[in-house]
C-alpha cells in the first residue's frame, strides 16, 4: 500500500507478503517517482524473470527472504544471494534471475 502524504510527493508504504498467489511470480509496487521505483517481487520455487536489460536505469536487488541466482546472457550464473544480500546492476547490463530455494523468494 502506497500513500502520498503531501504536495512534495512524500510517500509512505508498507509491505506484507500476499497470503496466496496463483502465479509463479508477482510484483508489488511500494513507491515510485519519475526517477525511482521501489517494489518487491515474490517468486515461488522455480519462479524467474526473463533475460532483459534496463537501458536508462540502474537496478539494485536485495533479498529479504529465500535465495536467488542471477545469470548473464550466456546463462552463466554470476551470483547467488540469500537474506540481506544483493547486487547492483549497471544500466544496459543484461541479466535474469530465478528463485533458488525451497522457500518463496521475496526480493526488493
């Protein structure tokens, strides 16, 4: 839930994992502006994202719960991360990731 607090655009948000999900991966938007987007992805075991790159933005990922593996264009794994670990990805760098454990992945 995101709530705009005033005309300066301050945004209050909170997060609670959905009680159930019927898709392998969902994204919950927490806050956004013209230069920043913050959200959490929840992925079941085997849930993943396709190979992609962000031409105009850098990305930062932080694991809240579960484990994740990140891959490059050749499907070489370049990192596996657990709770309170993560990675910064420069703009235009192609990558994809998958949930890597038997616990649902929650990644900021």
